[in-house]
């Protein structure tokens, strides 16, 4: 009873001082339909409703996007703006909070943060500010000299959410629809960064900068309004020998990249096969009969999937196929932990780092689609591998990951995003992003060299996996 009185007293003080309560904010959980992710989103919704009921005896407005606003590309945020503005522009809603299902929210602290922002009329959106130390591929090598005097280009850390005024959202929607604000990118990679690009505009039409609010925390603390929760293991890690590891390579990389795989994570897997343009029994690599191309590997990848599916007939214990590049740097034990949360085997599951194509331009947004970017690796259930092996390539050298994404859309196959897979190198991500969780993969061999990346991020866990396997065999 004392706890309830304290919470109600806190709410009364906030409301009296600021005239701000849950009726002034919409909670938007940017979710996915995959059962594990959907369950996490629903738990967050229930938690938010319980907190607000405890504070105010009210029911908050909480949206789970894949159920309540099922628009294509919702994860890029921009397609959500119009539905939310249409519904709440002329109401008492003043703010929209965008969060991930794994974002923890303390409503009492959040209302304090929003009340403080509400009192500053020039504050249009708030969150934890991230910035890049140098131009990076995941942000299209963007570099903003005109913002240097203001402390550099900052964008919100989506893992702990950010809040926007409905007024700003309305302004953006009108500017986009009237061609006053351009969506230039063909590719959607980091939605928070790309949203900041859109809001900031250019020198001829500048928008409001993100207002840093450190109550949107990186780790949990007493004064945190939000913070990112780690991804939990959903039971015991799956057996490593239930995964078939298929690595794309070619003759020119047999003695370099492929050898790195064998020296690092390849030592810890049972079913490892390299697929190349020429056979090489030392790796081992098999010739799949597809010549190498410099750009795009659609025919090569589809041919690999067809070959793996054939082999599954003699490997009934295989539940997953992990498709990797020869410069994918992987944590095997961490992959086994992560896959414990998902349905393998005959179910259709495709998991990796999600990118989008076509969402960024108004004229193509309705035709946009998701794809799993291949460098960080793609985990496919056996059922998904069989389905995607039937995909056709418009051209031999078409981008393989994009072709599979477009094929998945045509066959109504959902792709599931995990932020634990990484298309780029560790230094291409802000430290706060990598501190959130235990990454599963990185991509590209460069400085720091791949053996060091593997040793720093994955070796310890994979050695523990090896010791366990040796113990089980005794």
C-alpha cells in the first residue's frame, strides 16, 4: 500500500507542476511479427499499461506496429508518421515515444523527462545522442561539415528509444508530401540516423537538432526513463551440430579469407563447407559450377542453397543453415544461444541484419522491401532454405541478398531482424551500440585484422563451447 501511495503522490506532483500525463503521449513499439519478437513486444505493452494504471488509473495509448500499424517499412519510422499524425494531430497528444520491444521504460521518469521537454517550446525531439567518430559505410559515409560548429551530427540511440513532438511529425509529413523535404536514400540501414538526416534537412531548410536527454540511458540507473534490455537466451543453446555452415568463397580467397575462417570460428563447427568456383580438398571447397563475379552473387547463392538442401536429405538432424561470406567473423556459441529463441527445422525463419530497399524515396516507398544483408551472415531454418532455394535470379550477378529479399516478399516470407548481426567492422558502430549486447558477427577483413577481432569478441565463448563438447565426448 505504501508503494502505491508513493507512486500516486509522485504522479500528482508531476501533474500539478507540469499538466503532463499519459494522455499526452503515445507509446509506439516498433515490433516484428516473428513469434519471439512479438511476445517481447506484448510483454512491454503489458508492462506499460500496468505502470500507467498504477500511477494514474488510466490506460495508455500503446501501439505494437506489426499488429496496429502494419505498414511496409514501419521499422524505418517514416511510414509511421502519417498514420500517427492523422489520428492524433488535433487531440491532446503532444509526444510520440518510439521504442524497441527490448527497451525498458520507467513511466514516472519518462513523464518527468517529457514534461521538462514540453516546457521548452523549441525542443522538438529528445533521446540519447549518438555520433560517429568518422564517416562509416553503415551511414553511407555521410559527413556533415555544416553541423561541426554545433558539436557534430547526432542521432538518437534507438535501443533506448526517442520521443518526437506530434507537431514536428506533422511538419515532416507535410514537407515530404509537398516535396519540400527529400528522402534521398535508396537503402535503409540505420533508421534513427536516416530519420535524423531527414529532420535536419540542409542549409536551405534546416530542421531542429535532437535535444540530448541522458535520462534515456545506456545502462539501467535510478534516474533512467528508458534503457535497453539485453537479449535473453530462451533456454539452453541449440546444439552446434544442428547447424550447417555454408561459406561463399572463390579461388582467389582460398589461401587468405577462407583460411581465416578455418583458423577462427571454423574450428568450432561440425558441418562446415566452402562453396567456390573451383574445388579445393584442403579447405574443403566444392565447385558449384558458377564462375565468380566481381559484384553480386545471386546465382552463386541460390545454387549453394539448392546444394545444401540436397545434402539435408542425409542430415536429418540439421535444423538451421548459416550462410556466411568468407570474411564473416562469427561467434559460434553466441549464434547457438541466439537461435534458442527461434523456430528452426521445417518452420520458415530467416534471421540476420535487416536492410531495406526503396523505402527512402517517396515515389518508390510503396514498392520497398526488406532483405537480410549477407556480410553479417544469414541464419535460415531448414524450411526457409528449401523455400528460398526455389528463387530465381534476374541476372547471375544480381545482388544475392537483395534478390532473396525480393523473392521472400513475393512468397510472403517474413524476414526477422536481429541487431546482434553486423554487416560492418566493430569500429563502424558507436561504442554505446556494441555495449548493449553480445554481438554474434562482424564483417570484413581490415584493420584491426580479423584474427584480433575474433579473439576480442568471440574466442572466449567458442573455447568454452569446445571444452563442453570435449567433456561430453568423454
